[in-house]
């Protein structure tokens, strides 16, 4: 059961957005794609798309599920976790 407990440790998902410039997240399991205008994250609450300009991921820890990023953040959009047709670029440029 230790592996199960470890998995449950970062099930909680939270985000803190400061002045639309700095974003801190927990409960992130993967970064699906990123560029300076769009970052797509897989979280415990579904896929999260962060749109803006000059976006930069400062730190991401797979072990803890924590991610920090900065830039000008224009929108945060959640969608359900689901298998998507197409590859990386079709998800990135929706």
C-alpha cells in the first residue's frame, strides 16, 4: 500500500494566480505541450490550458505534482481528461 499512499499524496489540485503574472499549481501529473502562448497541463481535475504571452515554466516536479510558471496569463481553461484524436500539435493548436 505504500505506492497507493504515494499516489494519493498529490491528488489535491490547487492553483494560485498572482497579478496575472505568476501561476503556482499542485496536482499536475504531466505537461502535454507548451510554447510561449499556450501551456497544456494534465491535472487531477482535467486538462488545463493556460493561454497568454511570454509563458515560461520555471519549475515542475513529477514527484510532488507542483508546477510554477510566469508570463502574461490571459486565460485558464479546463476540459475533461479524455483520449483525443491526433497528436501533440492538434492538442496544442486547438
